[in-house]
C-alpha cells in the first residue's frame, strides 16, 4: 500500500469528499482518511435521512463569521446550481420543501453514493477507520501524518474533519488542535443550530406545553445587531426548539434575551382593547381563535391571567400587558442543549488566517481548512452543506 500522495484529506464527510473528488479528477494522487468506519454519517442523518443538501437562496448573507466577506469567493464560484448539475448526472431526484430548502426524494444515501463515486472516478485511496495521531510539517517540504494505519506522506494536507457538533457520531476537536499546533487563531467554538434551555424552576409553568408547535417571529439583539426569523417554534420539557429557535440560537449571546411574537399577524393589545366592548367571549375562548386552546390556557396561567375573565370587564392596562406577553414575549435562556443536539459548530479556524481563494493557511503553505472546521456557519436549511461543497471545491481546485 502506497504511503506517498500529492494530497491527504483528513475527514471523509461532505467537504472532505468534495475536495478529494475535485483534486483527484484533476490528476492529483489523493488519500482520504477518516477515523470512522462508516462513511459520512452526518450526511446520512441530516434532513430526517433525506439530506437537506443545499438551499436555492444560498449566499453570503446566510452565513455568520467574524470575517463575513470571506465566504463570498467560494460561494460565488460553486453555487447550488452547480451541485444540482452534479446530481442530475447521477439522476438523483430532489424536491424543494420550504424557503428554498432542497431534499433528496429518496435518501441521503444517494448523496453519499454520488460523492463516493466521484472520488472513485479520480482513484482516491480510501483509509477509513484510520485515526490520525499527528500532522508534522517536513523541513524538506510536505507533511508526514502519523496514523493508526502507519505513516502517510503528502505534499499538501486538507483538514476537513468538521467541528464539535454531534459527538455521538464521532465529532472531535482535531481540526482546532491542528490549527493551534501551527499557530493559527481559533474563534471560540460554541454550539449552533441548537435548542435553547431555561432554568428548570422558571420553566416549570411551560412544561405542560411540551409538544406544541406554531409559527412565530423570533428575534435577538438590538438595533443594528437585531436578527429576526419567522419559523416554527416547538415547546419542549427543558425549553424551546424547532426551526425558529435553531435559527436564532446561532445569533443568541449567553445572558441576552430572545423575544418571541406568538401572533405575528395580530396586534393582540389593539384587538383586545379596540374590540373590548363587542367581545362577548371570555379571554381564553377569544384567544383560542388565534392559538391552540392548550397553549392559550398554559400561557394565561403562566403569565397570571384568568382565562375565564370576560374581556369586556378587564382593564385596558391588563389587556395591553397581555398583548405584550403574546406579541413580545421576552425570555433569557440559561444555555442550550449543547453539542450533543447542535447541528453545527459556530466558530473555528479564524478565516483571516486563510486565503479566501484557496482555503490555504497563509503562514503554513500546503495546509488547508474547509467546511465546518472554519469560522463560517450557515443558517438552518441546507446552507452549511453548500459551504461544504463550495469550500471543498475551492481547495480541490487550488491543490
């Protein structure tokens, strides 16, 4: 078995396979190394097993980074349409589900098989179940990799082993360790696209609402830093989840509030006060025309309102307070469900250390970082896979 390559890619996930396929099909001798024995587990479990593989609207504004302009180059050179063209060659059927989110009609396995076939077309050498213990830069040029399957030498190395999210499928901090080893700055990693939690005692009144889902406006931040999403919210035993919360979690800063408009299309205070004299129903029955009855009962109780009170008998001040609770419910999470439930990792290798054209480390020629290892984090909805395809292609073309 040869141990000499033009390129070693560490991490056989979305970004790693894309990079290996592109580089190998350009004539480079490529080895693809992963400590897992099963290929691309994160692709396999994504999108409920159907892989939300990109988003039609993917662009720089859908990504978070300390250096927000960095992602523009790669994203502009490899677009969602480029990936769809690749899928067309493999006759993989897909559909748009919601807000530009694209999913496989059949299974995420179709994407994995396609990427493996693309690697095989370039005669990529697979080293699955091989752990990389050390990456050493050689004085005479190139790199030496100490692996559980022996020494591998490569002229260039791509780190594509992701972030810290979902450790049960093998996520580690290897990419960050290598970056630090070579003196590259790391933007502090943290869970992103993750459910938010609340103090158990404070959340106790809302525990009975677990399982209820509804579309809301959710926001965090102030003035120029204010971010708003309209998505579905899900109540859980420990806090809040659903697409709305996963989206806002990437922008939420610990100790800060999130604000939820449970009725984005209704000004509750104006409705209650303005129509007070004509509303014959009690408070709970009136609000149940807008919200699920169980949610109405739970929210009224939690916020100290009597559901059987007649709207016509209530003070305007109380009705406006209720309107505020429903249209601008402010809560301060005490944390999140952490990496075990996070879909991605925010932070990672500081992009100011990398070339936006090639993804190569400026001060370590021949060493590249791509995908989730880098401080580029997409919104929920296929954006992170598009970054994997785009950054992987950028590096693959630059090798």
